[in-house]
């Protein structure tokens, strides 16, 4: 028996998988049909398929931090096309966001999935900063003096930059753009490199939000992933940041790591919530050693299997929620008092390359090697290799290597997918109307959802799709039903 799920992308969802989960398979006894053809034209018919949640979460689907997703970017978008995107942006007057990529770390963690390189010497970082400043000046000359709603330093380990480098780049931002006291200024920090008054310095240049890479507090897990970071290190970082006035803190945790078990991840969550971060991200480790050679250092035999992985995710998820955090989308949590919880309830939450955000800017400018930017015209990604990026910028050219010009249909589908990822529901008819499109474009996508409707996990009601059970686990799958490019490029991670 073949699995009922959409797109034929379930990993291992053949006869073996069917037998293995036979007892758990959800066999719907009734079909939820809240809509008839009526005005919206959506009709569900009798289904003869059954699905198991376990099969579905093995599906390999994109994380949808963009749509179209990065594997669908093409080399057709180079420096000239990006210059056109920026020129079109210059005509707008809304605020923009700035992203600065610092692709250097002291050492490389075994589980790393990011684009970064180890550097024990500061000279390469210093040289990188010089080029970065040239790139900032080049882009600013095209788009003019714009207001900035959000600055984000990511990497890599941005806190490896010297005070001089930070001051120079932030000085450039003030020189070329309008940075106000309301500008959210966030940075990703490695807690192992935050001594020497660094927190106070970051506050002095305007940083007001910090995201700490915690991952897991268990020493056995830390040893298995090549990142030794005692609990005291994280506690000290939190204290320093709060004393400095950077009180908006976020922790990144990861499940699915080697040596993790239900008790250890519960202890990790307990330790994390005791430090009271405002937000928590809970990501699944994606083991892709064919793509990230450093992951070959991880003993694959010590990784949790798919059932255990699901158990770990549920344990962590429930523990965080029990501690009083509001679940946000597929992998974030926020205190009820945090802006992100308010954005969820007001439906102003957005999703971008950094995950969930309260930032509403339509234009995100990426600086640095491999950084990705988004303008209303399309996406643009810089060359990944720092040497090539340096040569391009030094030659007076934008360093765009690939990207994607958005069509009207791309924008419509991106809107639908973003709503599903943020709110677990979408009004297809209203969204289509907002984009001046015909909602009939979604009929094929709705057809793919039949097994989930049959299982009672998704409801269709007057053109509205709502995930009513297992939202965090199913949102990517439901979104993928509306992805016109699904299955035409790239390998993705499993849904949980
Ligand atoms: S996980 Fe963080 S510290 Fe480790 S290699 Fe990646 S960016 Fe560097």
C-alpha cells in the first residue's frame, strides 16, 4: 500500500512503514466537510485513504523561510538584476531591514548547518569587515537614505568582531540610513565568547535583543556535537546581557541530537526556562552529511530514530508550553508579554530567513558573503565563497550570485504559505482576492489535503484551510500542498 500523502516525498513510506505504524494509523470513521461547492467552490468528496502522523512527519519538505525556496533560486539573478531590484526598492518609502552575515567562528560544531568557517586569527575577519563596509556603501548609494526597522547580525559568530569593527559598521548604518531608538537591533551570540564587558559594549552601540545559541545543556550531548558549553557559561552570559540592559533574550534549543533522550531534553528545557528567556526556538537537527561534511563527525548510530525524534520534540514542546510560553508557528515560543505573542494574536507575525519575526519591512538587505536579501521584486543571494565575494565588491560590483524574480503567482503562493506557517490557517479566497487572482488556482493544492481532512487534522470551511490538530508537525506539509515547485529541486529535511 502506498502512503496517501501528497507529492510522493515521504521518506521510507512504503510497505515497511505501513506495517510498522499499522496500529497507530489513524483510520477516520467520518469525514469533516464544512464547505460545499457554494460561493467559494471548494468541495471535499468521500475519501478512501488513511494516513498516519508518523508517515507524514517523515516527509521531506522545505522550511519555507522563503517562497520560492532557495533551491529554486537561479543564476539568472546576478549583480545587474539585483541592482534593478534595489532601484525599484528606492522608489518606496517604507522602512527596510538590514542583515549582516559574519561567517566566522572560533571552531566548527559537528552539527553545524550554517555557512561559516573557523578562524583563530583576527586578520581575515578584519579584512572581511573592510569589504563589508564597501558593500554597505555601495547598496546605500542605490537605495538612498531609508528608515530601518530592524538590524540583525547573524553568522557564524558575530560577537567575534572587535569593538572597532562593530563601531565602524554601526557608524556606517547611521551615516547611510535612518536608525531610530525604535529600531530593533538584534544579534546572534555564542555565549562562550561574551566576556570582557562585551555585553555592555553591544548595548552601547544600540543592540537591544540577543539570541543565544544554547542547543542542549547535557554534557554527553555537548560532547557528541563538539560544543562544550557548561550551564554556568550560559547563565553568566544571560546575567551580563541583562545587567547591560539587553533584556530581550532568546534561546535556541535543538532536538534530534546524538545522545539526547526524553529525560535529558526535559532537563535542558527546565534549565532553559529557569533562566527566563523571552523567546525560545526549538529546531530539529537535520543530519545532511552529504551536504555538510562536518556532520560526518557525528556518530549517526547515536542519533535518535524518527519515533524517538518525535518524542523528543513533543517532550520539549510540552515542557516549554507548560512553563507558560505561547507556541509560535512551527518552532518558536514566546512569553505571553513578548511582542511576538502579540504579533501572533494580531496576525502581524511574519516569517523570513531568520525564522519568525515581528518585523514588517517588505525589504530585507543582506550584507556579507552568502547573505540573502528580499525586495518586493525578488530574492538575491550573495556568493558564498568569501574570496569571490571580496573580489566582486572590490571590483565595484554587487556580489549577487543567484536569486529569484517573483511573479504575481509566486507572491500569492508566498502569502498563502507564510500564513499557514505563522497561523496554521489561511483564507484562500480572501488571499486570492487581495492579490487580484482567482482562487481556483488552489484546487490542486486542496486536493492534496484530502487525507488530512479525512483524518480530522485539517478543516476546510468556506475557502479557509485550518490545521486543527498537530499544527506544528503538519504546517510545513500543508504549506507544501500550495508550493508549485515542490519536488522539482533540492533535498529537504524531515518535517519533525
Ligand atoms: S553552530 Fe554556531 S558556533 Fe557552531 S559552527 Fe555554527 S555558527 Fe559557529
